[in-house]
């Protein structure tokens, strides 16, 4: 008996131009275009195995080993239905193909990073789901076309269908057919872009991005100006900076847009805060780190960006990451040793310190645990199809 | 020998529609109109005595007993020069008047609240300076005309020339002659408006408002939208709400505008943060307090507002202040007993508690000292001319 099964992994992406606000909440059509860097799956990824089998009684899905309900009309159901429809089109055209689009599917998905890290797993998760179903169904569909389906699972998931530097074009059409991801540049174009994720302790769960962004759409007078006048310019300028490998411009726009996203969240009624005093202190450190560099006649050396939570993601050319880790550790002592995937530090490990000329008074030192962990990664590739040895479903079609 | 001396006091004001940005930094002409509530001088005030005497060798000024330099071309010098010029006009018209405009002046000023409280004293200070000189020079000048001079000392000082509810009209002219304060309504129109100031501990001195606001003007794309499209509407709507004693609308606009001011500060490069985690927690408490009231079929019961610092000012009708003090004390235990100028609490003092239906999880309790103190006050009157027994200068013309 043939087993119809495929496994794929997909990366996390962190936006430089932020997605905040939907013009259609059902189809997940955004009010503005956005742009992200795809992070390396060697460090952060979702892996998903999908199997179609005539013996399955219904579509089922397990996330990190726990079954999740696939709600009728919900986002998971939409993605699965759309992928089956694409398979059905193929089968209708080519009668030699097995008619597996009629079978129910079992899907098992795992993230290799803890949910507690506060990293959005919905982007990598829905991208891996779509990628594994595309492999299962052997679809010839382009990644941009697949991104349209992933988008309906979680908006920013569409950007995880590509590696490198990715734009989500908001599109104009009411049916969402032109709201999809495109590659601005592959990772190989600018592999020097590294990222340091600072996982910030959060005492209180903030507003969910799904409900938060619609409150902003409904109540923020400033959001409309951002959408119409600010984002289009920034999308063009940062795309150009990426193509020119101009880190100075890339960093400036990334920080501006992170600030503006949090500004419109604050302009919401009632106001939404995602950054806390730790997040603010990390901004102060990066601002001062850049100030020193510019004062010495250089350019910006790092860019912070914050999603809908207190974690900082710091983008920088690889050569600056060592200094940045030392800087963060100086103010945020770590309980655990720094995992050093790129071998920046010897056996002695990280010693907290600041660069010459740095004004240490820009932030106060915090106690252990304020920043719970540091993850060093870099720009990465798009979804990967994996071999059967990586499968997350056992012979019975249940999670291993 | 005649002693030419006068003493005046002036109030603090806290804006509901925020002033942030100058179109002329020398004349202190704002990019938008603003509106404030004048607080009661019985609780918070600056008092200033001015004396003119032929024996004085130069203009001198003492603030809280310490001499302050009057810099050539500086803000203090400008205000003193303009006031002398008004006196000179009178003397030129009426030769029977003593020619005291030629004399140097000694000025002594005191605030009855500690500078450490983090309350802006420049508004009440410059208003008291101008009011005391107006009394010294026996000027028939209107308060709006005096407000033009106080404005050149510190922008928001112009609003402290009136009691009650005060608008600072931004004006259009390049010379600033139409940029002045006007009374929207006197305190007697709506004496029920009380205020609770929560003095928040600040570990780090933030960006000064003078430099911060110009950075916003230069770098925030959102500020332009605020200036052109948002503030004019809000000025009209809140003025109408004040005239109608409509607290619900007054509160909503006050909170919206506080949020938006901090949003444009965050949209600045590098970003400016004035609120900290304590400020955010107080917002969460007031939002929840209002939510409970609205859910019970009522209207908004309180409005928070934050200036360029972490302190909260909570406006509310008098009847709600008791509940609000109890709420704040529940989350922010106080080292000292609540000063209870309106006798809301008996000898037992304040017991921290929340209203029925309040979701206590919206904020975590803080430790003693996070909110350093609470000041209960209310809408107040404009500058007062005081008797000689209140004078701050001794017989020699030096601070007592």
C-alpha cells in the first residue's frame, strides 16, 4: 500500500516594515504592505508532516504533540481546503494521478523553539503546513501562489514561503488574489545580515495582535496617515537599500518602522503597549551604540525591531554581533551560557562590556532574568522539503 | 522712600490637548493649539515677589532661595524686558507716574511643591513672574496680553494666566501676536472637576521637553497629520464638552490626546519614551475602572493624562476620587498617609480596594515607592495678587 506523506520545514520571519491592520479580516488582507527578513531554519523552524490516507476518518492536526481542533470555517480548515482544491485541479487534468485529494489528512507539526520564548510561531507554522501539503500533493504551484494560501492561515505566514528578504504586497483586489509574498532578494544576496533575538521576560500577556490591530484600524487617527503616506515610501526605500546592501539605510528604516508601529498601537483606544521597560532599555543601548559609531565617523551598526511583544530582534552585520552580545550581557546578565552557533566567543564565554566612548548611563543594569535568553541567528532560506527520516507521523499516522 | 514691590502667585496647569512642537523656537510659537485645566493654587503654586529699586545694580532672580543667572537674550531676560517695555509705555503716556521702568528688579520665586515631584514648575513659575511684574508696574494689560509674554518664558506658562479651562490658540502670525491664552470657561463653570496626581518614581531623567519636541517636529511623519487634522477637531470637541459639562466626552478626548502625544514622541528618531511600566499600569487600571462603569450602563468615570514624564494626572468628577484613590493605593502601596484635603476618608485613612466587577489581573501590584506620592487637587483660579505679608523679599531686597 502506498503511503502518501511528506515533511517540510519553514522559517520564522521578522518584519522590518510592520504589518498592522487588516482591510479584510476573513481573507486576511492587510491595510499596508510589509517586508521581512527570513531567519535561518538551522536555528528556528517549524516542521510539519502531512499524510493523506483513505482510512482516516477526518482531518486532524497535532501541534507539538497535542491535538488541535480544526474548526469548521477556521483558518486551519481554510488552508487545508485550499490545498486540497489545488490537488483536485491536478487530478481533474491528469487522470493517471492518484485521487488523494478526497482523503482526509493527518498533520503533525513541531516548533524547535519553546512557545514560552514569545516568538510568533504562527508564521513558520502555517508556512510549514502549506509547504508540507504542497509536497504531499506534488503541486507545481509557485511559492507566491502558495503564499496566498498561507496568508489565510496567518497573515505574516505568507512571508515565510521565501528565504532572504521578502515583501508582502498588500494587493488591491477584493478577493485577495494579488495579496501575496514576493522575494526582494535571496539570502545569498546579503548573507552578512545576522540577528540577535533578546527574549524579554513578560509578566503579563499583552493584547493579541489579531484583536489589537483591528482596534487600531477602528480608532487610531494616525494609522491612516501611516498606511497612505509613510509605508509606501518606506517599502520602496528599504527594498532599494537591500538591493544595494546599504545597512545604514536598512537599519534606519527598520528602527523608524518599529517605532511607528508601536506609536500607532499607542494611538489606539484603549492604548496598546507591547514594549516594557526592558524593551525600552535595549532601544536606549542600541541608540547609544549607533551614536558612538556615527560620532567616530562611521555608519549605523545595528537596528532594533519589536513585534507585538517585548522581545527585541537586533539586526546587524555579522562583524558587529560580538560587540552587541557583550553590550546586552553587560546590562542583562544571563543565567545560562550564551549558545554560540557561530563561534564568536572562545571557551571563556561572553564577558559583558561596552565599546569605547559608550555612555553607560543611558540605561541601568537589570537583574538576571530580565532578558531570559539570547538567540543568535542570521538570514535564512525558504521552506525545505525533508526526507522520510524527519517525519513526525508514525506508521499509524499518529504523532511519533 | 517708596518701596515698589508686588507679590503674586500662579497655578500649575495640566493639558488635555497637548502642546508638542514649536514653529518658532525663539518666540515659542507652537505647531498646534492646546487646552488645559488650571489646578488649584491652594495646593500647588508658584509665588513670586518683584521689586524695582534705583539702588539695584542689575536684574537678579532667586528660585527657591538660590540665585539663577538671567542670561542675556534668554527667556527670563525676554519676559523682564517685555514687562518693563509695557511699563515704559504707561510712563510715556502719563508723566505723573514714577519712572520705575528704568530701575533694575530683584525677583524671588518659590514653588510650594518639591522639584523632585517631577511636576513642571516652569508654567506656574513664569506665570507668577509675569503676574508679579504686572502688579509691580500696575499694568492695565489684559490677561491674554500678559499670556503672550509668559509664553516667551515657557510655552505652557501662557495657560497659567487663567483659571478654569484654558485654550492656547496657536495663532498664525509670524510675530506671535495672536499666539495667546484665552479662557474657555472659568472654574466656577465646572468646579466638580478634581485631579489626582500620581507622582511616579523615575530612575532616569528623560529627554527634556524643549529638545524632545523639536526632534519630533524634525523627524516624526505622524506629527504633521496630528497637527493638521487631529488637533483642530479635538480642540473644538473638547471645548464644547467643557461648556456642556460633558465629562464622558472630556475624558475620552483627554485620554486620546495623551496617548497620541506619547505616540508621536515614540515616532521620533531616536524614539522618546516618557511613560514607564508604572505609568502603563496606571493606564490599565483607569481603562478597567472605566470599562466596569460603562458595562454597568454608565459613562466614563476618570481620565488619565501624562505630560513629558511618567507622572499620571487623573481627572475625575469629585464623587469618583475616593474610589480612584482606593484603586491606586491597592496596586501602589504608599509609604506615607494620604493627605486628604477634601476629607474623603475618616481617621482610618485609605484602604486599598477595587470596585465590584473589576478584573484585578489587569495589572500586578507594585511595591512601596513605585508611586511616591498622591496629590488630590481640583480645578482652580488664575494668578492672585498677594498682600505684603506674603512677600518673599526682605527689606534689603534680598530673599527672606
